[in-house]
C-alpha cells in the first residue's frame, strides 16, 4: 500500500500545484477567509510529515538529497525557493505586527509547513486589519 501511495502522491501534488497556481493567476485578489487554505494545507502536510518521520526517521530526507546530483539539485532548489518566499513574505508579515525571527526559524526547521503557517497568519492579520468590525476599543 505504501509503495502505491508514494507513486500516486507526487502526481497529486503536481496536479494540486497546477490548479492552485492557475486559480491564483485567474483570481489575483485575495478574498476574506483566504488564510484558511494555507492553514489547512500546513496542517495536512504537517500530519503527513509526522507520519513519514515516524515511519522512516527524522533525517531520511538527507539520504535522498545527498545521494546524487539530482538530489543535491532538488535540495538546493527547495532552499532557494524557501528563502525567496520568506524574503517576499517577511515585509508583509512585519507590516501586520508579526515578528520575523520566530517565523524564519520555523520555516528553516519545517520548510513549507512553516511557510504556509506564516502565510496563513499574515493573511489572517491583514484581513482582520482591513475589517473595521474586528477592531477592539482601547
């Protein structure tokens, strides 16, 4: 079962990526509650990652990323993509009062799990700031 799951999941992830990017391109304006999607994806991927770590150990990824040129290329690409995403998101996060340090550490330790959580929190705070009914009286 696990072998067939590992054969199906990459194709499903690629399809999800294409659908998400297409939707973002067609509807570039974020909607209220848009923070819920990255929050949900972060939680789902966290659960999957914990399952993988429980089955295969916490450093199993390193064997794959150091085995050959393709592994090193994918690892380097993931690091550059994560750093680029943090670079682009950090100014927005700071603008809504998020401290950068803890989020950068979370992203460095968990990759897209932390990045999606950071994005969800940033979008949530932006939506709350834009909605005057959520303001609290001094």
